[in-house]
C-alpha cells in the first residue's frame, strides 16, 4: 500500500489524540509538535518502517499516560523518499505548523537541513546518520545526534577486538570492508589513528554501492588472512557482506559491524550461518526492557500499535524507541525548566541539553546531553548473534573518546570556517 502523509497521520492521530478530539480542539491543546519525514520507499527502507513504528508506539505510550506535564506529543510522519526537495518541503511545512523537532533519518537529508535548522533554531535529530561532528554542540547548537556516532562506533569495535586479544593488537591485521560512499569512508580516519597507536595493520576494501555484488572483494579478504574483519554498510550491502564472509570461510566470531545489523539481516543470510557475528548495540534489544513490555501491554495490547506486533523488540524498532524516549525526556526537562513554555525550538533545546544519566528505565546506557556534547557521552556495547538473537557480550563502555573528539573538533572547526 502506498503510504503518504495523510495515511501516516491518520494512523498516528488515532494514537496521539484523545477519543473524539477534532482538529479544532486539537489545536487548542498544549502540544509539542515533532516532525518525522523519513524514507519509507527508496534507500532507507531496511530500517525506516521498524524505526518509525518504535517511535510512534513510544509516543503513544506517553500520550496514553497523560503526556508530559500536561503536554501531548504530536508526531507528523511523512515519506520524503530520500529526495531533498521533498524533504525540504516537509521541513518548511513543519516549520509553518510549529514543529520544534525534526528527525529525517537520512544522512543526505540531515546534511541538507543543517543550515536551515541552525538558522531557524529547530532541533534537528541525526540519530545514526548525518554529520558525526554534530556531536560538538558549541558549533551545532540545534543539531543533535543523541546517539553514538560512526567514529565512536568504530572505536568501540577496536576496543572490543583489543579485549579479545588481551589488550594487545600489535602486529594484528584488521580488514575494513566498506561501501564506497562518505558514510562508508567515515570511520577510516579513526581507524588509521588507532592503527598507529595500537600497532595493527589496517587493510581497507571498498565496494561499489549499493553493495549487491561483492564477489571480487571477499576472496581478497580471505587471502589477506585477517585477524579481524569490520564490515560497514547498510541494507543489501550488509547481507551480501555477511553472506560472502561465510562463503569464504571467515570465522564469524572475528567479524563485526556497526549498529546497522538486524534480525531481518540474519534471516536473509541464514540464522545459523551468521552465528558469532558481532555488532555495536546502542540500546538493549529484544522485548525484555520494561518500556518494551509496557508498549506491548498498554499500546499494542490495546490495538493502538503503529505496525506489526512481530516487529516489536527488533533492533531497529528499539532504536526508534530509544530516540523517541530521549526526545520525550527533552520535553520533560523543558517543562521542568519552563512549564508554561512558550513551546519553541529554543525551549525544547534547553530541555534536550539538560538530559542527565537517562536510561529509559534501563533500556539505554546512561546518557547525558550537554550544550557541548550532543552525542550523549559515547557509550555503547557489543552484541553477538547466537543463531537466534543478539546477546550482549560486553557491558556499556566508551572507547578512545580522545581520538573521536579530536576528529569531531577538527571537522566542526572546518564547518565554522566554510559552512560545509
């Protein structure tokens, strides 16, 4: 079924408004308006539906419980199809309608919206996308990743490899198989610095996007006889990489990826074939977190879920819940600081940059967002596929944040000078 803004809003409104509420009454309510124009139909389809479902279900849970300090959250969900004109149109529409936050879940869209968000003082959420240097809130006051950026994810992976080798990577070979795009190349500066610091050899292998043919690369990876492999892509690039790694006889428990790996990828590759592969985990997966149980009982169980019940608790669904919970915590802090508003971008920004040790009742690592640090502290963990689910094999930790922040500040300073 074709999804457009109207149908998304119809599904959202059923969960975000009280029964019988009309548009005119709705406008008179104390509301905080979020805008979620995302890519449901073109490039990011591997993640968007589940991520959006998690966001909407969490917001429904909050609103069903009375909202935050008398405020209800309104989510305007639409499809920008990763098309910049459509995304900008959605942004301008949201601005006219009073949005104070936008989450486009797309790196090219987020990058295009940065100048507008900074000028308009509208909070641009760039979770697992956009510019990694946006972690520097002194340069990007209205751009907020609220999550571990790609540089931090690469650092977490290397630290885990180091622990697996009892703290010594000297003389080891680490292969980096990545999509040949800015996203795929982004970890390279961090990996190169860490290779010099820790004494390992870094061997990069780029592949042509979208990555549906990597057959020429993986035999070269096998012949390199790496001690560890990092594969870095999204969607089809990930499943093809995993399939080729297995086909070429690589040890899966020596292979790791970023946050972009999910249960659906394992189904494509073969659940048994992928056993042992590792990934970065930004929040707790599965249905054990209290907030996921609450959604199942109080939202899905009452027929108010935004999508299939079977998707609740998947990796990307939980990412959506993670980000929605941080947004709502920002609202809670803003209401605490200024209960009577006015509800504006700066009002919410004060709340978002006051989040302290927030865990969403144990679902997230302790997350603290400040005016200087929009990443939230840089904590993640490593999970491993056991043939059926991802199981955490580390506690929450940070890694090489000195290297990461050197890179953040370098690129943020360049943006200050050039606007690029």
